C-alpha cells in the first residue's frame, strides 16, 4: 500500500488537553485543523484528573458548561490539615472570586472525549485516532508537516503549521532538534489501582505524607488511581523488597486500604512514572511550535500541569488564528506564543522546584515529617483569608487565559 498524502492548515500532534483545546478553538475561528492522536482512545492511567477553576471558566465561556456538568465528577473545595485535633483549612478554593470556585475531579479521558465530540461539530475540525507521528516533513529549513503510521499504512500530512502537543516524550520536539533544559527532580511515582466503593470519597489533591513516603489518591469510576511517590531512581531497589513491603507502605499512608491493597497481587501491576521538570529554550522553529508538556514538562506537584497546558492552547489559538486564516503566519507570530506564556511557565516551575526541594525531597529522604510547619498552620488558623493565596496559585495560576471572542458560545 502506498503512502497517503493530505493537506491541512494546522496539524496538531497529540490529543491531550493542549492539543484538543487548541484544535477546538482554531476550528471555531474557521481554521482547517487536524489533530493526530497515536492511540485509539484517551484512556491513560498517567493522565491527571484535576480540572481547575480557570479551566472550568473556559468551558463555561465555550458554551460547554451544561455538557461538562453531565459528566460524573466530584468537587474539591478545600484542603485541610489537623492541628492538635482541630481541622485547619490551608487551601480554600471556595474563597476564589471565580464562577466555579472548586477543583473538579473528573477522569481526563472524559474531558477529552467531550472536547472531541464538540470539535467534530465544527466543519474545519478533524481528529485522527490510531495515527502515530513518526517524523517531520521539510522544505529546506522549514517544517511543512508530518509523517505518520496507521493500522492501514503510512501517510503524510502537509500543513502550514505543525504544533507539537505530544507530551514530555515529544517526537515532534526531538525531530525538530529543539533544545531542552532539565532540572533535577527528587522523586518518581508508582501508579496502581485500588478498589473503590461507590460511596467512598477518600481523596485529596495534596499528598498524604509520612516520613520517607508520600501518596496521592485520585477517585475514578469504580477504583482509586494511586500515586505512591518514591525517591528518584529507586524503582528497582524498592521492587526488590517484594510485594508485602509494598502493601505495608500503602497501609501506613492509607489505613483505609488495609484490606483492599491486597487487590494488588503482583508488582507488575505497579507502573513507574519518570517525573521530569524541563523547558524548551526556544518553543518554535520555522513552521513548527511546541506547547504544553512538549514545551515544558511539569511535575505532578499541585496537579497544575493540565491547567498550564490548557492555557497554552488558549493563548496559541488567540495569537495564531488570524495569521493562519489569512495565510500570513510568520516566525514572529510563533515567537509571540512563548512570550505570552513564558512568565507563568517559569513561575509555576519555580514553585514546583521549591516544593520538591523543601517538602517532597526532604520527606522522601526521611528528613522531615511532611506537614506544613506548625507556626504556619496556626497563622492560617488565625487569619483564614490567607488560604486563598495557595488556592489562587493552584486553582487559577499566573496569567490565566480567557477564551477569545471567536470561540465563545452560549451553553446549550
């Protein structure tokens, strides 16, 4: 079978939050856009499940609120810690001046399926599943599209602009030769599932912590997705201790799972996530742009990676829709996306580096217990309005992006 060739205005590689949001918004601007996703569905254990207040507002602006509300989800309004038997709210999303002042806990694949359904309603939007990008097309130094493989054979998609939204292991970024700066991270994550009863609401955005250990518990339909944080590079050593030692670690952090942890019957069911924190020095080259994790991988700390990726997509759509529509796209237009998003990216990653350096790293090395300092907890107890500061940093972020006018709709 020969190579299939086609043409579009914007080829988006990767159907994650950044890619799907960018594709939908560009399509609403009348730009021909094709999103290429290498898998046949959006079901990934490593996907995050937090939809933050600024992203909820975006969905509202896009006219999707009623449809999103119909997706099963739970709401996280605050994060509390125990101080001498009293509950102290350290992070209070309900204090935010936002139309939806909470974090929605919803499986990311449900959000992506919603964006895909809405995108398909636009005549200039196309989503190709089971389409794995393997390389870039070039005309001299200019990127002119992508090569891909499907179950039906190879193909080429030519495009005025190729956008890499294919995550921390970006093929697009690598093929383009864009240089990445890495920062050390002190932890990796073991991912596994535990059974969940329908009425069980045990979860938290912030880790459960004990000396030398930390854990994040995410509720999903019928089970919990659990991330057990481990010291960087310790996967092989910890697996050598055996299954029972793993069960004991889980029980220490999650006493509620004393019995259900036995559902994990082999360490083969425990997958390791290599946590990375990096950023491209330059996000574009002629004919190509990277956004989301392809441009700046975030650590899981605070669950902010999805929010930042979505806002990258919104900013890119606002800045690029008109030049793409008019066929006047220049290097300067692509550089404008990085200029718009570099400050929130740098500040967010700096915060994550401090969380790793001052909290998670020392906790996993057994140097500190892990709860916020007692003095800080007592200060927040006396001045509860302080709890809105971390709520804003996590829930809204630095320089939140609103939907451009061309993409806004009234909720059906």
